[in-house]
């Protein structure tokens, strides 16, 4: 048995070995001032008393531990205790990860027992994550709560929705907020930038709004924090695939217990989402500009006088520009919004007040959407894919 406590006395060491073959020795040695007292009492019949007092710059503490009757104890300078108590030199991150995994597994099994559910009744990916100790009991509790809603239960049949709903039970509400306010905020931003030219440039306004609405869903979906339930990659996967597979979906999201992300992995999340949003932005722009050009051509056919006033929107240039804008501006803004403002700031303070939390999220997302529309108009005019009506009139003269 060993007892550790701390005092502020001079250091001394006393040892008494009642070995019949060894003369009894008593020694007193002064060391540097210390605040740590270690008393070891072995459980074997042989009496062995060791008293150490060392100086540490830490708050006083009392630790009590027991070990088997092993006499291979070494002092602090000697390293570790190799007795029945195990190695005291401290484990690495692997040991901490194993402990967190075991704790997650125990919590999840307790939640299952309370809900009177079996592991086999859960979706396969969720059950596998519980066996691997990847998710804590709080995630499983949220799953049971979401299952009570028929809509949520249906959405959780899709892996991407399940991972996002388990990380944020307001995810679907945020999608509705984003798409619902998108039309109004983007139209208002277009009017603020164009003013009296708003109706003269209505075709361009329509293209911008269509592009934005198509992209709004993906802007919420892709950067949203997730609870990863994905199956491991194949052994034949390349190093680049493995790296991006282990990156979080949001660069700033809070890691679950037993999981951690390096700075490089968080940067990788920005790069990966940027590539996805570039593809989303380019595709949505192709659809929006194609629809706009169809409307422009129809207007020219009806109103011959509009042939000189209205020009077709450049499809390829606009699509590529919007893809770049989504990959950089939208990607960073929505990653910060979901991972920092909502998950790290609003959620910890308002997690018990869902209605108030939803109101704050609505306000922040509305402001972010409006800001994005202003930035897009300025960006499009800066690179020359859109011109103000006055500029076009001057050029025509």
C-alpha cells in the first residue's frame, strides 16, 4: 500500500529493513525542499518502510493506492513501479483513447438498457459505432428522441441526414430557415445594390436568386457538424483518400469523446468542402443562367424593343465565377457559422431553450445570407461578368 500527501517541510528519507541477513540501517538525508510525501506500506510480512518528501510546484493533494506485495518499487528518479499496481510511468494517447472508447461503450449500453432496446434493433452503422466505442450515450439518447417523429425517423434512413441530425437536432430547422429566407434576403440585397436598375436588370436578378436557392440547401448540408458513422475505408485506399476520410465535415466542429482532429485535418475539411461547393456552385449556376437566357430570349421575341437593352448572361463565365465564390466565400462563412457561432457559442448557452436558440440561429443565418448576396454582386461586377445598367449604356454610346 502506498500513501501520498504533501507538506512544506525539509526533505528526509528513512528506511528500515528488517532482514535477518542484513544489518539494520537507519539513514537521514536532507534534500531540496519539497511538498510531496510518499508513504509505501507493502502487504508482505517483511517490514519495509519508505518515506519520501519531494518538492513540486502544484497544489497539495492526497492520493491513496494499493498494490500487491512487490518490492521492486523505485523512487521518482528511478522511473516507475513495476509491481502488481502496474506501470505508473503514464500511458500514451492510445491508452486515453481506449479508456474513452470503453466509457462511450458503457454509456451507450446503459442508455440501451434504460430504453429497453437491444443493439440489434438499431441501424447497422449506429450499432457498429457503439461496439467500437465511437459515440457517447448522449448521441444514442438523441437518436431515440428523434425516432419519435415520423419525419425524422424517415430522414434518418439516409446516412448523411442521420449523421447531421445526431450532431444537431435543429439541423432540419436550419435548412428550412436558410431556404425560406433565401428568396427574400437575396432579392432585397439585389435591390439594394441595383436600386432604380432593379427591374431593368430583372433577368440577372432572377439568375442570382435561382442560383442561390439551389445552393442554399448544400450550403447548410455540407459544412454542418456530423457524428461520423461511416464504415472504414478499404485497405487499398490511397493516402489522399485516407487523409480526407479522417477529416471532419466542419473544420471547427467539437470532437466527440475519444476523437480528436489535428490542425491539418481541420484545414483539410475546408479544402474538401471547398471542392464540393465549387461543383455545387458551378452546377447551380449552369441551371440558373440557362433558365435566365431562356427568359431573355422569350422576352426579346415578345418585345422587339428589348433586344438592344437586354443581353444574354454568359453561362460558362458566370458558372465558373459562382463556383469559385462558393468554394471560398460561402465555404468559410458557413463553416464559421455552423462550427463556431452556433455549435461553440449559441448552443452551450441556450441548449435548454430551443425556441430562443432557434430565434438566434434564424437571425444569424438571415444576416449571413444577406451579406453573401451583397458580396456576390460586388464580386460579379468586380470580375466583369455583370455590369451596372449605366455602364452598359455608356459602353453602347
